C-alpha cells in the first residue's frame, strides 16, 4: 500500500514555478489533496473494516413453540439499517444467539439458550458472508474508494502536466530562470529608478510653465534617452542642445563591471528566448487541453457518482444459489460500511463540484480574451521605455500567467525587452570601460603625421572620444550603435571620418558641426541602405569614399541620387561592383575633379555618363574588365591623369585620340594584356608618365621615344628583348624601369639621359654594364640584381648620390669594386638635393 506522501508527490512542482500558478491552480491543488485524503481514508477503511453479516431467511416458523424471540433475534437484526457498526467478522460469541441450547446446560445451572435454530456452523456463515458480499452488494459500494483515488490522481497529473511535458517544461524552466534573474538584476532597479527620476523632472517642468514650450518638447524624455539616436533627418526640428534635464538624467548610479556584464548577458538571453518561444503556441494549447480534460473529468465523475449515491444501503437481500450447501435460498445481509461510504461519497461529490466550478472559471478566463497576445502598453506609459514591443504566442501566455501572480514581474521583465534600455546599458558600460586616458593611449600618428584613433567592434562610441579635441582622423569600425552627439563640436581639428560597417546616427547639433567642418568621409557598407542619409547633406565635404555593394537590382538609382547637394565635393571614390557609371553622378560635374572606380572584377559596360564630367582631371577605372579604352574618356578635355589598371585591354589603337586631350600628362595602362604599342603613341606629346608594366610587350616602337616630355617610363614585367637606341632622345627621363624582361644588352645611348635618378634593370639577361653609367651623376637608385653580371664598372663611384641601401645588387659583385668606390658608396650623406627628388 502506498502512502499519502507518495501519492501527493504527483502534485508537486518546483518551488520556482509558483509564479506560473494562478489562484485557481493553487486552489485546485489543495482540493486535489483533500480528495486524495478522502479516497485513501475510504480505501483504508474498506480494506480493514468492510464486511457484510448475513442470516438465512426461514421458510416456516414451526418451532415457534419451543423458541422465544428476544429483542436480538434474526428478525430484529434486519432493523436499524441506518446504524453503522465497525465490528469485525462474526465470532464464536455470536453463535449462542442463533442456536438451541444443549440439554446438559440446565444441569450446571445456566439459563437455557433461546433463538432460531438454523443448523449452520461457523464456516458456513463465513462462506455465506463472502458470497453475499460479492453477489448482493452493489459494485460501487465495493470500488468507490479505488475509483476516487484513480480520478484524483488523474486530476493531479492533469493539473501539472504542462510542467512535466518535455517540450514545454524546458521552455518554462528557461523562462522562470530568466524572469528571476531579470527581477533581481541591479540594472532593472537602476532603469526603473531613472524612469522615476525622469518623471519627477517632467513634473517640475510642468509646474514651472511647460505648457508654453513647443509641442515636440513634450517628448524630450524619449528623444534624449541615451539610445534614441535617430538620424537627424527624422527630427531636424529638435533642439538637442537645449534639453538639459534629459542629458543630466544618466548621472544616477554606476553599475560595476560584473553587474553590467550580467545585464548584457540577460538582454541576449531574453532576445534568444523570445525568438524561440514566440514561434509556437504549444504551452498555451497544452494548458487549455489539460483544463478541458479536467472539466470533462469533473462532468463524468459527477454524472455517474450522483446516480450511485442511493445504491449504498445498510441492508440487502441475498440469493446466492447455494441451497445445496446451506439448505437456504435467501439471506438477509447488513453492510457495516454503508453509512460511512455514503457520507464520504457525498463529501467527494461536493469537492468535485467545487473543483469543476473552478475549472469552468479557468476556461472562461482562457477564452474571455486573447491570451496569445500581450501588450506592455501600461509599462510603456509608466516608464521612458516606449519601445517595449508587444509579444505573442507562448511568450505572451506565460506573461499573462505571471500577471496572475504579481504584475511587477512583467514590468521588470519588460526592461529587458527594450532596445532603449539595452542601448542605455551599453552606453554606461562603454563609458565606464573606455575612459579618456585609455582612449588617449590608442591615439597614433599616421604616415601623413596626423593624429588618428581607430575604434573596432565596440557597442557604441564612448563619450570620452569627443574630449580628444586635437584628434584629426576618427575611424569607427563594426560599431552597430554608433551615435554622434553634440559633443563632437568640441573636436575643432577633426577633418576626416571613417565608418566601416557602422550605420552612424547624428544629432542635429552634431550634424551642423560636421556639415561645416568635415572634409573627408570614408563609408564602408554591405548594402547601399546602410549609408547614413545625412552623408548626402555635407555641403562642405571635399572627399567621399564609398566601399560596398552599389549595384543592386532593387536600387535602380544606386542610392546616389542625393549627391547633387555635395556642392564642394572634389574627389569621389567608388569601390563596388558597378555595371554602369551612375547617371546621377553627373550632378557632381561642375566641381568633381577626381573619380575612382574600383570594380572588383565586374564588367563595366556603360560609361556614357563620363562624357558630362568636363572638369574631371583624374580618372581611375580599376578591375572593370575593360577590353578597350572607353571612347567616353576622349571627351574629357581637362583630363590630366588616366589609370586603367587591372583590366583586359589587349590593344590600344585608340591611343591616337589622346592627342585631343592636351592636358593629359600621365597614362597608366599597367596590369593588362597589351601586346604592342601603336606607332601613334607619339601623338600624345604632353605625356610625362607612362606605365606599361605587367603586360605582354615584346618590342618597343621607335616613336615611343619621341615623347620628349617623358619623365617616368615603367616597362617592367614584359617580354622585351631589346632597348631601342632611340631611348637617348628622352633627355627629361628621370625614372626608367625595365625589370623582369629579357634584355641582354644595355645600349650606351641610355646614359645620355643624364637626369635619370632611378634605373631598374634587375632580373634580365644583362652580362655587362657600360662604363658610361658614370655619366648619371643624379642617380640615386640602381637595381641590377638577377642578371648575368660578373663585375661592376668602377665608374659607379662617379654616381656620387648613389648609396649602398639604394644599390640593389648581389654582395659578391659589390665586393668586387675597388675599396675607394665601396667607401664612396657606403658613406653617409647629408647632401640636400637642390633639384628635389
């Protein structure tokens, strides 16, 4: 036999789950325990006390003359059916009341026994009692305790099944754990206390004549909160700098680092839990199902138990068909537990009725309003966190259940659903970690000798950044909540900003400062929508660098339609995957000087827009898969430098058209597949720099050396065998590179180019170097490594500006020089180059 404690354990739940137990569930749990006690008590009584006592019913009364009927005869036993006796089975002391006394009893002076003689012995009585217990007694009188016990266990299991079912118990356990941590988190207390502070500030303003303020000022508590850094375009009329009460609010308390980290972890847990639980409504359906089952069970129990109450009686007529064993057909029996069982059954029915009414109330609550939707409207009204979202499905149902326990739980939990609250926490933690001293340690000087600060993967921009007033370049990378506040106006030396995958938002005052002072802006993005809208309004911007995907099918205007407002833009750098030059780039035609397109291997098909860029002086088209020089370029009469690096250009027959570009001085056709240089190259007489490295040239035409203004000529990494003698015509040549070719002989005419400062002859097949190299008195860099030289001419000593670190040659060849030449080359120099290098 199991104990009450063992059965009651079916109704046990974890103590932490009590917050999900509304009053009706708790009440039904107690009712279940009472019904369980009734069932176990009835079962115990039935197992230990239950019995029937039977006497045979005689067919005739012929022996009435010899017997008398005392009050305790068999017929008298049949009366008093309403009495309950808790006696044991019949014993031998009951027998004398039913038998005729023996003759010798008178001899010893005892009274003569009286009663009806039945001629049944004790074993026959026991047998008759057992037979009639099963034949005459109604089944419900025998099994009521067991049925009540089973029904009660089913009801208990049904009440808490949603806590036990694996697919729901894991979610409930996770929810209760998070809810408890959110309730006890110091950040919750801080956030709600700041809300109370803000409310008090608003009340003060209201009492001091706030109605006279503009209408938009009434929402300042929202606009001034630390994470409400919306783009300035959305709230251009808001005066951020005048909202002093809002700015001073965060000076309440400071969380220590441990509390801050715990709060940030809670935000992440709540976000993931919400995404997981809101997808389904299994918990809600299971709770409804178990409530319906309990209601159905209540109706079933009530229906059949009420019909059996009348069947529980004290006396019963029994005809067990055992005349051949006892000699009697009919017996009169009494059931000693009848009265007790009837009272217990009535009590059980009463408990079931109360239980059922509570179940009906639960169903009414479940279907009276949509429990799969939960609104934090009241919390939003009472706090500054107006962005707390409404939730749905199981998440909403769990919050409704918690509200039945204590609504304060939901209010404190809502703090961790607010992005405003999360951003405020990040800002506090960020400012606590990144102090002015720490930021100062990260400031460096770049190659341009400018002070630069690079912040990477932070939760926001620390306030202390804006105190670095001498900073010139600020780089922000992978900062999802970058917010530029009005304090940036302190950075009077700031001229360059970098936003790498960082959708920055600015306040109105900050934008005004950037609009007037910012000169260079770098924006790196994944989608064109990530470019902040305020970028297109920086009227004093000089240089704009955009790196990301601009060629989207969903963005036909390529997101650059607002460039017309950049009235002072001189340099535009686009690193993307364009298939055509944006048509609206012509808005910049009056003032754009330099255009750079790095296309990452996507073929640039349409360049007609370039024709209108009449003031363009510098054009770079890299990795655009161009096969020929675009004709649109020949319309750019002010073009001075053209760079077509890393394309698929095979022929440059169109080069003759460059003669119309009178200002073109630099032509870069490197890293292509050019096979030959056309003779018409000589018509581009104003060329000063020509880059033809990393092509497939095998020979150089003589007209190439008619470009008498040429100062820089790079022919490296081709297949050139011979350097034409006409190279001596280039009297202005200062840089000549033919590294990585197949040159065998260096013509003496090369050394007529006495202005040469850089000469690169490495990795060829040169076997000797002419002695006339000593004529290059301005030579500062000489590369000879990778040839077939066996010695160096001693005339290298006449190149008085050449030093060992700029002489690229094998050590054994350098060692072969006379000692005085080596000393001349090895010595340090303080010579200032009058002509400039």
